[in-house]
C-alpha cells in the first residue's frame, strides 16, 4: 500500500495473516454466554481474555467490581451483582500513554434463545456479541500483539481495561475506568462502527438511568378512598412531568420505560415505582435535567401527599467533538486512506465507555471495533473481513500516535508533555 511505511506494511501483512485465526476465535468467544448478569460466563470470558493479554503486558490484574445498589419497587436498597474486570499495563513509566477499552459482557442472558453462531454467507457471521463486542476485543488484542511483536511502540505506554458491565452502564467499573483514564492522554474503545460501512461515532449524548419509588397510603377504595394516597396516580403524574422535560430542555431525550405498582381494585395502592432514561445532548441539558427531576419530584410529593425516593444518576456524561477530537479522528481517517479505507463519522445517540473516558480530559475514538450491525438483537452480525481490516487500522493509528503525530495538538490541550 503506497501510503504505508515498510514497517507499517509488515504489521498489516501480519494481521492479514491472522484473519482465519481471528474468525475462529470470535466464534469461540461469541458462543460463551456472558450476559451482564451471568457471572459464571463472565468469569470464563475474563480468563480467555487474560490468557491473550498476559503475554503482551508488563502486569495484569483482576479488579473486583465496585459495590452497586439499586432501589426495589418498594424503595429499599438491594445489591446488584457485577463481574470482575481486567486491567493490563505496559510500560507504566512512559509519559505518552493510551487507554484502550472493551467489554466482555453482552445483552443476552443465559436463558436467551440467541446463543450460537451461524454463517449467513461467506463473510457475514450471525452470533451473539460478535460485533458488540467480542470481535472488537479481538481487534484490540491482535493490534497490540502485532505492534509489540514488531517492537514498534517502545515509547508508548498502554493500559487496557476490559470490563464486565458496559451494557448495564459500567457502574461496577466506573472508578477503574476513571482512575486509568486520568493517567492517559489518548483513548481507543473498540465498540463496533456505527454503520456496516465503518462509520465512527463522533459526539455522543450523555445517559442516565433512574428509578423513583413512590410511597403513598393504602385505604379501602369504596369506604374511605379519601384516606388513601394513590402511589400509582402519583407515578403517572411524575411520568408525565418527566416526559415534558424533553419539550422544555433543548437537546434532552426522555424515555419513561416502566411503571409498576398497585394490586386489588378495591385497595388504594400505597407503593409504585417508575423507571426512566434521559439522554442530554450537552452538559447544559444534563444540568437542567437534574434540576428538572428534582422539581418534578417535589411537585408530585406536594400534589399527592406521597414520599418519593430517587435512585440512579447520569452515569455517562455527554462526549464532545472538539478540536483535539477532530485531530484524532483526522489521524484515523488519514490512516484509513493509506489502508485503502474510507473513514467517516457522525454523532450518535448511543453511549459507551468512551463517554466516561472523555470526561477525564482524554481524547478518545470509541468505535474502533469491527463492522457489523443489528446489535442487541438476534440478528446481530459481524463482517468477518473487518477483523483484520480494523485491527490494521487500530495498529497503524496507534503506531503513528507513538511516533508523536498528535503531540502538538495534545500539548495545546494541556494533556501531554514530551
């Protein structure tokens, strides 16, 4: 390829030679069920990934998840189990550092019907987590293996975080992601591309998941309804007030997802619960949403004489697409062109660990994984040729970062000094 140096060409040739092995590995990994709550399956995946990273890293450790709780429908706290996470480090003393991340969990629980892989044609593999993101994990590991084998990035330190709970907001791994990101200047996350053609996600919305537990007062619905305080009606009122915020706050999406509560028709319900998701376009929208939630809860408590306990928060802040990000994406685009690939990008309403990494003043591109589609459904698919393609894109981009291609931009941002 005319745009590549001889050393880059050798790395790309090595990765092309790994295509068949990667295709075999992705089937093996996809057929290990690792739904976010399947702790046994997550442990199996952790061991598989550890086995691949251990020869590359100077150190590798298992990090237990942080304790996470949520509210039951009746307002009591209950623990939420999460799997263990992996942290692998290379050249910890290097000044120029990257954080690379991926997740081992999928959205498919152990009892889901979608558990096996099948070929739809010579290049399309249908299987759970093939694109999101066991294929991406292999892309990341193979790119690092090719670079380390070539001795091509001896001046670059890297930290790899593979977490077990990305699909459920990374609550058990958020501290690990933040702690690791603060030591780095540039990040790559290996989520699948936005489109099957390879489009990257640029700016991302933020996201928060919430639950409100409403406590009212029960009463006989016929003899003494005035003594009751209807928690279900209060939940419905709160749902409408929250939904209205998307009309009042520019750039905010609101999805009221679940309402539960009540029982027999002749009893005023004294408990109810409401769950919802919010996705702000920018920090201002998030700030206004936080105040809007508090105001809506206060108004409903006063209007219905109920008490409301709130759980949840904005776990992922909006991710910007500022000048340093544009420089990183430009480097990926130019590297793609040298590989014969057309790389473009567009904003995304989806969220990922790239949001959390960017919040720590790290410049991150978070869709460096495979090309595929229909993620989170039984039609999920991976384009097999993208395994060697995207690992080559990642490897050459990382090599060029190690050479200092972005140092001037990052120095102006105040995040690297070389």
